[in-house]
C-alpha cells in the first residue's frame, strides 16, 4: 500500500464528503471522505473518495479502527467522529469515535507502522438507551447542520423569574458558540407576560429572542437561533420569564457544526 501524497491545490483544513447517518442502534454509516489532517500535514482518504466511493460502517460496540477508541458506548453522550490514517500507508484509513474533542486514542496499526494522523469530521449522539439518535445532516463540507428526527426537550415548563441556565449536555456538542436552533413553547399566565432566551452568560435584558403572550393561557410556539455558551465544559443557554405564572419549554431542533 503506498502513502497518499499531499493534494496541493486544495485549501488547508478542507473536508469533502464524510456524511454521517445512523445505520442501526449501535452503528453508523459514513460516506467516503477526503479531509486534511488536524496538523495540516496529510490528506486522509477514507472509502476511496476518488474511486468507488464506498460507505464505511462504524460500530460503536467494538474498539479500534471503525469503532470506538476506548471503553464502551455510553448513554446520552456526544461523540466526535474522526477520520484516521497511517502516513506511511501500511494501514488502511478509517473512522473512529471518541468522547475527546481534540485528540482520540488512536488504535495500533500493523507493524512496522501505526496510525498517527486524524481529523474530526463530525458528530454522533446516543440517547438514554445507549442507541445512536437519528440526526439528519445537511452539507458535506466544513459546515454541516445536524437536525434531530425527534427533538430532545431541554426545559419543561420553566418559570424562573431570574436569568437561569439550561444545560444542553448530551444534546449539543460541547463547543463554545456552536449555533443552535431551538423550538420554544410559551404559556403566559396573563396577557403581556414574556419569556426570553439568550446566550448563556449574556445580557438577557437585551436579548432578541423574546416571546410575548397577547392572550392569557394560550400556548405560543416559536423557532429561534442562538449560540450556546460553553460553561465549565457544558453547552448552555439562559432563559427568564417575566412572571412565575408563565411557563417556558424548550427543545433542540438542530445544531450547526463549523469544523
């Protein structure tokens, strides 16, 4: 097996292909992918991007190449999906799941070489039953939107009258400023009550995501886009209602990965 040579006419940190879809409760299907390694030293080609362009199955129930880097698949967990390769070309390129956002535990290769380069290409998420959730993807380059088939609820009938954080852990990747689309359901106790959602730690009084109830006891539904803040390793947004008689519920509809 010969090593891949650099593709000089492509930009640094590019990504092409590598679309991730759920194949079963514990497996993913990833289309062929061509991506620059994280250190910009090598072009990783998985699934023969320029040839037959076959998809690769990634099994979260096994460890190693095209599996999980270490441990066992966990419930309600966000996994980074990496393309990995051996620069010397002795070992086939493939994919790897990891809870590390920066450096997966690379598997050992076949002597005399080893896996030594990687690049994150996307995300996979498990639910409370340790099953991969169904995420619809839009885009195959460095900007990919992941849309939940069943949006998870992150706040149920919240009635805090002071600025309060809502955790998106296990639902949104722990990346500061990641764009998130949320669905909101607001139930005012009386006309004129309001609910506000903002970037966690931001100034909620100047937030633009405001829902105002015109009529008492009538549900109002809205979609909103805002960045999530990473607070102590947990992605969060903040909310507040004007009166404790009001109730605000939130769901995550989608998030956008910016590699």
